[in-house]
């Protein structure tokens, strides 16, 4: 597609519920990132994929957070047993090659706004 | 790890004035500094970037300066227009070559309002 697509745009979850957030990167993009953006803050790194390999998951805040990209294209961020502090916008970004952000920049999606009530 | 501080948190200017946003970083190994503009309900969009081997870069009304010794970099917008109103983020990362992948550390953001 023309850009990075994320779905759903908005998600309201009851505390304790599991959620799955989807990212469709630009076709052919090797690198894929997930960031978490709390209200009024800058995005914070969660995890990085190069094709299907998850090379860095150091930013995942707890073992309730899990991300996958099984075929090296679409990625899913799953949050189990959601808590109120998980409320944030979850941003996905992709770039053409593993170091491509320095030459091309990487493209962010519009994000999924998760509200846990 | 890297820490990026950004000031001011809000900035209000009149149309046609200049706007300056400043950031400092902590990791002297950081060598790539992009700036992003985020409009309401959208993801961040890259507007300009600078690498540590240059001190200044310009693109029309936007410029970025970098002082490696002091570990700070700034965004300058001249002749501001109402459509420049948005949240601006600075960021830093280490480009260590082919094995690095550009994990960004962002500042806290600056809400820029340009009044007509």
C-alpha cells in the first residue's frame, strides 16, 4: 500500500482483556518497529523486526506484551490482561532496509489508540 | 541508555515569526538526529535530519543545527505559517553501520501554535 496501515484505529478494552493490534507495513519493507506513545509524551521504543526475526524486544514493558511478524510482512502486537497503564497510542513504523532509515527515513502509521477502562 | 530532553514544551508565535526548539542528548555515541512533526491523529512525519559530521542543514524554511561538544541540537523554523502548528519531536540514535537499525530515543515534544 501507499503507507503504513494500522488497525483498529481505536480500541477500548476492559481491564484484564487481551487485545491484538495489527500493522501492515509498506510492501517490501524489511524493518518494522513498534513504539508506545503515552498522552503528551514522545514515542518510546518497544520492539524491532528485520523481516520475520525479532532482533530487539528490550522495550516491551512486561511479559504481557508480545509481538510477532511470522511471514516478514504484517505484524501483530498483543497485550494480555490489559491494565490501565497500557492506555496509549501504539505506533508502527517501517523502512525499506535494515539501515534504511538513515537514507530514506522510516514511515510511521497513524497508530492505534488503546484505552483500558 | 540515551536520554533526550526537549524544550520548550509549548511555543506560541505569530505568523511570520521564527520558532526555535532545542534538544539535548546524553549519549556521546549518538550520531543521527531526526526531527518529526506530528499532527493530531496522525503518526510522526520526518521533516529534517542531521548527521554528526555536519553542523547545520537547511531545507527551505526549516534548519537544524548540531553542537556535538555540548550535545545539543536545535530546530529553527522561519516565516512560520498556521499550517506549521503541530507537535514537534526531536530524536537521537546511533548509526553504527550495517548492523544498526535506528532505534530512536525521542524528546518529550513541543506543541507549536502559530497564530494568524
